[in-house]
């Protein structure tokens, strides 16, 4: 019986010129968006790889320099594009793609995000994700809004019910019929786009496959939820116009108003400090000490005393190591400590803001899907943070190596300008490599939204099951 | 067999159907006559379970319509006044769908034969219903009702808007189904058809069944006179 209704729904819908036109328009949009995103991703990935190689080449071939000059010469590192970012560009367009790493200074992109925090959860541009998350629900609405109401208006519902069909079976049949059409449009496009990825230049491992499958499941659930809502609204609406208005209202509320309101609420509840305040606070604490009672000159004096005592000498000149190298590294470590402390506060603010979005996502399938697919595509806030931290760790490591060389090899009697290192040494510093977080990490971040999708599916299923026999037949 | 016991339907203060007691046995065609709003369609809607009664009971083959809504449908075929079918499907596809809902799975040849048996033109069978006239749609509706092979048939003004020939053919088909032992309840405005095809005639007024007659015990003229008098009293009453 169910199969019969599904078949009828599919046949009836695909023969409807309005559905044909809207499906073709959407399909064209979807294919275009996916292809454009994919090409864009490919180009960006290529450019970044080239830039990374070039920048490392520039580092290696910087010529002979003092290690501290080399630390200031610095390196640019680039954020690699995620393989699946063509499906969801996420916050990538709003965050930096490169970080300049040098001595004494933390990369700016980390705390540039303090100013960009509201952008982390705002609308994207026209992308595949936008089509999946906002336009396909619109198609679902157009496919479903009159599925019951029109039958009621035209009288076919009476005839169908008169055949002994329960409203529950009819509701399920209509729901699955519409859903089949949606999947018929969605699945081939997403599968083809994935299998057309340039496997020669992009490494696709098991994790990528897993993330891709989870993205499909997330969207499949999201579309199912929208189909359930649309079918239920159509079933209980007085007429098709009322059904359409209600559904467009729900779409507008869940896809436009609630996400914006959630972002504003997050910002209100957890305001992020400005970049100026952030920098000032670090500078002040570096200068005066974290507690304000340990100024930099006092710290330096204490360190000098400690080192002199360690080497059992009276003056810096008597040290067998380069005092300046030790002092520079100690300064680095102190700045890092201050920075970590300050940044952990800002990071907590971002985390709190995103938690608001996650919790609202539990109640709003659009937000849940957006957060989850962004995470699985590797373009969400947590991925950016992971990258930024990895880059910062790399900076600390290479500056430490340079300071250590200075400490051990730059003898005090050699003038700064006379102590130089060359290509051979620069090459010992490996290029920056970034490891993308695993699926488990992403799911751990977005578990509320993931759970929300299942919650909605089950809850709407229960509502349909309980109330389907109350669907008016006239 | 169709039965109602003090069947009543109220919409707030308005009584659409007032304590209706009716029985249609196998092989009977009961025609309900009455002005618009007399309660004919309400009676059919209640028997079909489209609406719930305020009080009283409706039974099909002894099964309570309210308590067993799905079970009772197995015993009823239904043809509404404006028979709507799925306009994007052909006549054959519509018949296949509706017979399928009744749990039947006739072959395409059998379905084609069913449509031909109700005089639907061969060339129309594979055309989409959007191109059908009302008469053609009614024929598909009859084919659906026949295919179900239920013991009871409910018809809500099925001949309204049909041309005389189509109406005549329709009456013949009804007579055929009646003679095969179906219990048929038909709401109609057509006194002539009621007299010609019906075994029993009921005249309704303001939700009440005012007269119940056997059609072979009354002439068309007498029926017409009685009907008009009832309607006149309705107007006076109103």
C-alpha cells in the first residue's frame, strides 16, 4: 500500500510542470554551485600549495643571517583547504588563510577572530551549502505544501480515504514520495561531485570518506525533517494558501531569523574583547608581569642571576653560552605564557558563543545541519582554531630552535653581524604541516546538533503517528 | 447493508442531521431526495466516516463506522458528486491506484476491460485525467467502485452535471450493481432517476428524514407532488 502511494506521489509530482520547472532550476543551481565551489576549492588549494612551497623556498634561500635575524625574517604558512570544503565553505571566507610566523609576535589571525566572532555564525555566500540548506527546503515546501490540502480541496482525499486507507499510511506515503524526489535530486549531484574530485592532487583517505558519508546522512536527515514538517502542516492546514504561508513562515524563521538571533544572543551573552583590548592586555602583562608585580626588567635580572649561578660565574661575559639567546628564549616563553592565558579567555568566549549556536541547533534543524556539515567539511571554527594553534606551535618551535642555536653556538666574543647561519641550517627546520582533526573530534564538537537532528526526526515521526488519524478528510 | 441508528450531527446550534434511522439492505437502492442543506451529504459523510457523529450510530454490514473506520471501508464503494481524480495520471493509472488501495492488483488488461465496461472510450484510457470531461471522470469513478466489488455503494449526487446520455448509462450501471446484490444509498436531486432506479426513496428536510417510500408504490407525478409539497413546507418552515 505504502509503495503504491509513494509511486503515485512520485509520478504525479514529476508530471507536474511547476515541479518540473522548479526542480530543473534547483538542480541547475545545485550543479552550478557544487561545480563552482569545487573548482574554487581546487584553485585555492593549488594556489596555497604553491604559495607554501614558494614561501618555504624563500625561507630556505634567505641567505646567510644571524639566527635571530632569521627569526624576524619569519615564515608564512598557509591554511590548507579541506577536501570537502567544496560542499560547505563554512567560515573560511571570513577567516585568514595565511599566518606570518616570526619571533616575539603571535600570529594575528588568531585574535583577529575576536573581532570576527559574529561572522563565525553568519550567512555564507552562494555555495553548495546554501543550496542544500536553504533552497532544497524551499523545494520541499513547494513539493509538499498542497499534498494534502489540494487533495482535500479537490475531493480526492475523500475518495482515497473511502478506499479504506488510513491517514497514517497516506501521510507516510506522501512523505516518502516527496522525500524520494528530493533524494533523487540530491544524491546523484553530491555523489558525482565527490567522485569527480581530482584524486591525483587531493589525498582522500578513510576519514574523508567517513566525513562525506556523514555529510550525506546529515543532509538526508535535514531534508527528511523538512519533509515531515511540510507534510504535517499540509495535512492540518485549512487550505493550500494557509499551508504555504505557514511553511514559508517556518522556513524564514528557522533558516533566517533564528540563526541571526542565535548569533546576536551569543554575542550579547558572551561579548568578545576587541583586538585592541586583547593586544593591550598582553603588552601590559608582558611589560609588568601577569600579576603586575613582576616587571620585565626584574624578570630579566632574576634570570641573569639564575643563569650566572647555574654556570657558577660572576658576569655574563664569563658565560660559556650566549646570554642573549637565553634571554630571548625566556622572553618568548613568558610572552607565550601571557598569550596562552589571554587567548584561553578569548577562546572560551568563542566556545561559549558557539555553544549557544549548538544548543539553539538542537532546537533548530537548520542550525544543527549547518554547524555539523561545516564541521565535517573542515571549515568550522574548531577547525580554524586547530589550524591556528598548530601554526602557533610551529612558530614557537622554530623560534626556539633559532634561539637555542644562538645560545649554544654564538660565542660572546663574536659580533652579532659576524655570526651567521646558512641554507643548510634553514633546511633543518621542517616545513609546516597541518593535520586535519578526525571525525570523532568533529562529532564531539557538534554532538548537540547531531542529536538534535535525530530528536526532530523521531519527534515529528511520533507526532505524525499520534495525530495522523485526526487529519481532516473534508 | 447500511444502517443508521438515531444518527445526529450538529455544528454548534445547527443540526445538520437529526436522529436519522435508516436501513438499506442488499439489492436495494435507496435514493435520498432533498433540497441543498437537507442532510443528504451529511448522511453519506457520516457513513463514510469523513465526519464524526454528534450522537447515534452508523453501521456498514453490522460494523460500527466510528469504532472501525478502516474495516468498514472495505465494505463500501463511494462516488462523490464532483469526482476528482489525479489529473497528472491517466484514467488507467488512477484506476490502478485506487484498486491498489483497496488491496486489489488486477492486471493492466483487466483494468482496461473495467474501464471499457463503463463505456470509457478506448483512446481516453491512456490520456491524463486533466483532459477528461466530468462524465469521463464519473465513469472512472464507477469503474473504481465496481472494481472494489464492495457490498455497499454510497453515491453523492453522482449524475449532477452529466449529459442525459451519460446519466442514462450511469443509471443502467447502477441498476446492474443493485441487481447483483449491492446495498446502494444515493443522494440525488433527480426525481426521475430516483423513481426509475431506486427501490426506496427518502425525502429529507432540515436534517430530518420526512418521508420514506417504496418507489414501486408511487408514480413519478405523485413523487414530484410530494417532493414539492415537502419543499414548500420547508420554505414556509424556513
